[in-house]
């Protein structure tokens, strides 16, 4: 893919992912045009000041508004769909709003992309979508299904859809790391359960992986990077050493360990050196082609944060968080 001749749009473009994507795109890939689509005009104004560049365009809009999406996608070649409501307690308390943005918004992105003849769409997902126990995860699972199956409509019209799924992002808004850093000042941090583990990825790594997935995609894949895990108590020791720990119990909708590939999904999973690719269930509905060089994972395989073979040390986390 020649990014210099490509017009790119990112929904939720003023969030953590979108901001880093803009930084990397302008600094490394130099697209012909880069459009930011988001609801927040203040954050857009701040981005305009930070990234003063002739290829940048800004659209105030909501993914709930299909007409606005169609206008923003006119002439666009690649879409990164990052817009979502992702705070678990907020989604639980406001379920209709979560569904309107995360599910119906995904449908609008798919429909608008097909009608505007966008070439490639990459949707961001999360480990919370695998065997979900909270509404946020359930809406992201629905969105994944929509984007994968969107290829049955888009393929014949030249539009391909794929999904990128990864774990907790170091440096993103809502991460537990800033919470621990703030609690450190009080001398006490709160932990839900001492046995908890999580997947971790740096923000720039997540953006790089999404860009690479856009280059590799055929349509219908779920791309999963191989990323390290960390035990919550090791994270506390790295971010807030010498602090007293108060255990408050697992919150509603929270898992002890996260899963990036379930045992059931592993039947469609291919393993590569640095990632997994989950093939679509219905391979015969469009001309799906898996990336070359993958091998089938063994029977019974699952990719969970507690059974990972890569673990972060406290120093590695401190280095990644800097």
C-alpha cells in the first residue's frame, strides 16, 4: 500500500488511538489526506494547534449519524474505526447509549463505507469482547460480528472489513496506571483482587499493529498481536512501590483474567511469529485469503492473560510507561 496516495479517516479521532495515529501518520506514512471524525470540537481545536499540517481535515460528527459519516467518507480509501463508549461502569449504567454508539454506530460505519466505496476498514476491538461478561464487551463482540460479516455486502463493491483486537493500552485514557500513580500520593492503592492478570500493549504498538493490519488484510480477519501479560501486584510494585494495598473485591463486570482468543475461536486461528489471525467462520461467502506463513494452533489452544508465555517485569512496565 502506498500511503502517500491514500486518503485516511479515523473515527473517534481525538481519542488516545486517534491522536497517536495522527502523530505516526504525519511523521512516517505521509498520507495524501488524513481526516479526523469525532464529537468533541474542543479536542479537535487542540489537535489543530498541535498538528498544523495541510493534509489534515476535521469533521465534527457522531457515528450514530450515518449521513454525516457518508459525507466524511467521500473519497476516503482507508478507515480506522476507533469511536466507542468504553468505560465499563458507564456502559452498564447507560446501556442504550452504549448500544447506539458501539453497535449501531458500527453498522453506520459499515453502511457508509460501502456506499462511499471505501477500500479498507479496520475496526478496533478489545479482549473484553471475548466471552464477555459486561455490556461494553458484549457491544464490542456485536461490533466484531458486524464488521466480519460486513464483507458479505462489501466485497462485491470493493470494500473490505477487518478487526484488530488487543488488550489494555499503556497510556490510554481510563487506564489503571494513572489511577495507581494518583493514589501513590496518598500512600494507599486499591486493588480488586491480588490474583488478577492483564494483557498490556503500548499505545504506539497498538497503532502500528492497526496500520500493519490495514496493509495485510484480505477482509474478515481478526488480527491479534502477541503481547505480554502482567500480574496486578507486580504492576502495583512498579507504579506505586511502598504503598499500602487495600483489596476491594472484583467489581461488577470485571474478569480475573482476560482472553484474546477463546478455545472455540482457536479452530479458526493461525499463528505467526508476532501475531495470530482468526479466520472468518464462513470462508466461502467472499474471496478470503489468509496471510501466508501461518500455522494452525493446537487443539484446545486459548490465549489468556494468565496462561501467557510472555510476562512484564516491573522495570519493563516502568520503561513502557515513560
